[in-house]
C-alpha cells in the first residue's frame, strides 16, 4: 500500500534553513510541498506555489504539517495559525523570549509541536553524553564554546543554551555554565563542551558540515510528528530518550 504524501507548508522559506528544507522536501517521496511562505518585496515572484505570509491560513488549509524556520515573533504567529487550523508544527526557529516560550507551551496543548534549536541526531546524543559526564564528574568545571557563521543573529546559539540547560539539570547545584560564542566566516555550526578537572580535560565536539543535516532532521521530525497527540515534543522524545 502506497502511503499518502505528507503535505508541508514551509514558513520562512526564503531563509537559509527554510530554503534548504523546501529543496530537500521537493525531492523526498514522503512529502508534497503545499506552499512555501515568506516575506517578499512587491512584484517579486518565486513560483506558483508561493504565498505571502499573510496568506498562511489559506496555505495551511491544504496541508498536514507546518515547518517553521523564521524569526521568533513570526514563528509564534505561524503557530497560532497552525493551532487554528489544527495542524502539527515543527519549529526550528530560535531566540524566543520567556513570554514567547510560554505562548508556544500553551499552543502545544491544542496541536503537536516539535520544538528544537537543532535537528541533528548527533547533537541530541551530544546532549545525553554531556548530562552523563556532568553526573559522573560533579567536581569538574564545564564550559561550552559554540561557533557559527557571521550572519547568525542570536548568540549564544539555541543549541548552546540547550546544552547548558542539560548540564544544569545534571548538576542542580551548578547554576551557571559559561558559554563562549564565535561568529566566523561561513561556519555551519560547531559546539564543543569541555570538562576540566585536576590534571586532565575531556572535550566532546560536534561539527556540522552542511545545513542539509538540519533540513533532513526537520523533515524526519515532520514525518514522526504528523500523527502525534497535542503536546510539546523535542529531540529526546524523537530518539526515545525519555
């Protein structure tokens, strides 16, 4: 039996990640591109399947899953539209405020939302390793160094913040994990965690060689999320870590 293709709306399709997700989805038999949504100048054309962001509710009416790589405020608005249309949503946008995160939490009670700053399986495993090292080496100092391309707006990265949170969860008495950020050239993404103790150091590093890594992960998340119940999901849920 041939499974029906999952119809996607890509919100933020004009950006670095959104365009990569749209490109991969167009060649992936699991998916059908229902619409690519982005802000554009008057008169600019990007194909018959492209809609302005103000037409997002129309685009969602013929879709199964929203995939969002935009900006924090636009992302929350897109999630509100997805909740109104009762569509699942995969969100890779970062830089949310505390208020916006609370809004996302509330919206996830109405629809399934997969929220992650990073869709790499390797980074997800990095987080699990970091938690275990922090637990086994409670007296060792821990710090994070993250490097991205010069055009990345938020610093520290959402991934670095999530890794720091994982370390704090493993060490309830440690309130701060130092994060250093570098913005260099066209670096896709690199995250290094160092544990330093008496006379030794342990370093674990993840390097992303292409944005295709994250785009493929977002598509895999969309396929996984489609039939889930309302709730807020992340990489640990996807990998079965919880």
